[in-house]
C-alpha cells in the first residue's frame, strides 16, 4: 500500500486537535474546557487553566506553589463531584440557586465593564501628592493623637440613671464603680486614634474637650463611655505619608470615574420606579447627610454622634491611619 494518504490523515487529525482546543469535541459535540487536562471526574475534565486560576485567586507565592497545586487540584475534584451530584438531583434548577447564579453573573459582568472603563485612570503625580499634603496639615504636619479610656456597655443598659451618674462623676473610675454597684456588665479598653484616622468633625470635637472629659458614643447595640486621657502632637513627614496619600488619591480618582460613568448611564437611560416601594429615598438620604453636626463639644449626658459616613470613610481610605 502507498504511504501517500498518511499525510492527509495527519492533517485531518491536526484539524481535529485545533477544533478541540477551540472548544469542540471530536465526537458527541461535547464542549471541552480550555487547557491541558489534569484529571477527569466521571468524564468531566479539570484543566491546567482552572488550576492556574485557583492559584491566582489564592495568591499562592512561588515557594508554596508545588504543594498548593496538589491541594487545589484535590479541591477542584471535590468541587466537580459536588457539581455533578447537584446536576443529578437538579439542585442547579432550584429557583434560589438560579437566582444566585444570575446575580453573581450580573455582578461579574458589571464589575468587568466598570474595570474596563476606569482601568486607565492615571496615578496621582508627585506634585498632586505634595499639594494634598500641604493642604491638609491636620492629617500630617499638625496631626494630633488622642489617647482614650473606654467602658463598653450594651446600648440597652444606657438609661437616664446612668447619664445622671456620668454627670456627677469626675472620672471614668467613678462611672465604673456605679456600673459595678448596679450590676451593669461592661468591658474596659484603651485606644489611641489620630486626627488622620478620624473624620474632621469628630477630631474637632475631641480637640475642644479638656483632658478627663467624659462623653458617650453610641455604636448600634453597644455604647462607649469614654474619657479623654490625653492629646499630643504626632506629626508625620511628606516622605512618611507619600505612599498612603498616593493610594488614597488613586482610589478616589477611580471612585470619581466610576461615579461619573454611572451618572452618564443614568442620564441616558429611561428609569421607571414601579410601585410605591420602588421610589428612591435620595431626598431623605440627602437631607439626613446634610444635617450639620453639633458645633459644641458633647456634654456628658449627650451622645457624641458618629461622624458622617462619607467623611469617616475618607479618613480610613486615606491610609494615613497606617502611620500611627
């Protein structure tokens, strides 16, 4: 027999391999996963591509990759076994599961689109970083440190009698003695915060207080009975603050770009709120956020309200909190 037909056959096989890589099977029209197969679970392949993605998500460092790859491969096998059984008993068709899958898909697609839109935002220049540093001395050159002592109680235990006791108390120990006498459970803590950690409104309140001042902050189901122990200078230099300022400004640029894109999309879209429960609460939220904080230092019987969420968030995002 002649060997000439062998060449077309090899070409045909090569073509079939290319089709398989493209996601087609040589028989049965069964979709194949991209990447070299590492294992097969009842006919379902687990590939190098899947393993590499798991390694990336787990942020595995080079020295641990060999050991981690074996563990992650076993995890992928376990996941495939569970997935196979879920398909068998139609768990994947459960309305709640379908809804969760659709939600996850929508989030992934939306986040990918936004990442593509804002992914070209330039990092702040050295000049921009220096300008921010000099315009905000309260976070840097004039930064203050607040040392505080706290008694933490359940908000349910906060009442008029306790407020009256704080009015009469001269120290936090006096308050603790009243709590002990009235069998109110509490925990003692100490903490230090700087004006770069806190919202400007709260820092201003603390700066206006004398040492030893007692005040109250409510945080949901717990209430903090606080004594201001000391205020001291704690400045930082531009060299110390530069990395945190740069990251803060970069994050803010990304947020501003994302907000601008959403504003553009909303302006171009036709949005209808159907039903009374669908109406936006923007007006009431705006009114609430616009309400000014009390200008005076909180009296012992008054609760020092937490700073507005936006200012507090910016204080944390700024990253200068790392310069304690």
